[in-house]
C-alpha cells in the first residue's frame, strides 16, 4: 500500500547548521508531494510542495526536489534558525486528495 | 480571513460514551477532510467529502466512526461507544477542490479527545 518513510527524530542542530530530513515514499503513479510543518502549539501548515518530477519546492529557505527515480522528497535548509524548531511531515497526496503522512521528524535548533 | 475552525478544542469523555466533533471549513472550500493524530499511529487519514459526491470513508478505523457534512459546509465526526484507543487529536482540513491533486489543504487547530 501507499506509505511514507521519514528520517527518525528528534534531530538537534545548532543555529546556522545545515539541515536534511530524508523522505521516501511508496505510491501508485506520480503523486504530488508536500512538506507540512507543525510549530509548537500550532496547527499543521503547508511548508512547500512539488507536483511533478524534478520540480523543486521552496519556502522560508527550505527546499525539496521531487526525485521520481528514487521516490524521494528530501527537505533541506542551508542555515537553520531557532524559529525552525518544529515537527516536519512529508506527505504525498493520493488519488483525489488523501494525504499520506510520514511519522514526522522533530527538529530542535539550539542557539 | 477565517481559517478552518474546530470545536470543542478539548473533549474528555468516559469510555462507552458517544462524542461529536465539529468542523467549519473555510468558506468556499468544496473539499473537507478528517485526519487523526495519535502517538501510536501518527497522522492518519479518516474520511473526505467533496460536494455532493459520496464520501471516501476508506480511512475510518471501525463502524463506530461516522461523519456527515451538511449543506456542503459544516461537518460532524461522530464516535460511538468511545474506547481508550480513540484518544487522539482529530484534525479537519479543507481545500478548494478535489479535482486538482495539488490543492493545498488548510488544517484546523484540532480537537484533543481523551477517553478515560
């Protein structure tokens, strides 16, 4: 069945460090791909998306590239900030709108 | 503008009782989704509605769970004879349409359900 595997957390980094959170998925066809973020005490919000192979989604300094050949959508940021501390979810969208979420990766950035 | 709202924000109930959770989607959004976030299962899809089409109920974990959407707007998720394993945060989301798979889903703040 459709599934997502994310890098396990928690991930603890110092401010200005480079971030990678790995995400691979198993799904029928070529789904659109999303990263959602959940800041402490807040609801889920869309961080970025990519809708076809080789597309790069970007927002707030985060980037992820849709890699069809490896069915991956790894999240990267060149220099993290304390305010990036949150839980990050990778999610392909299946069929006409069902998001399939990974288990989430908690990121903690220390000053 | 107003986002997705959910009520109540917290609900504590006793095992065996029925509960109703409410979702008000963003005005004009035709698609509405329910998800559940729990420690053991992560974030999982429950059900979605699009206009007058039959809902996709494929994610409902048992027949104790049901949902309806009245007038294409407000939705209610009902859990009958609650069990402790139903304890979770129930999230509602809405989007413009079902037809385009890359439409962003906007999430509400969730209802935290605790079954004692």
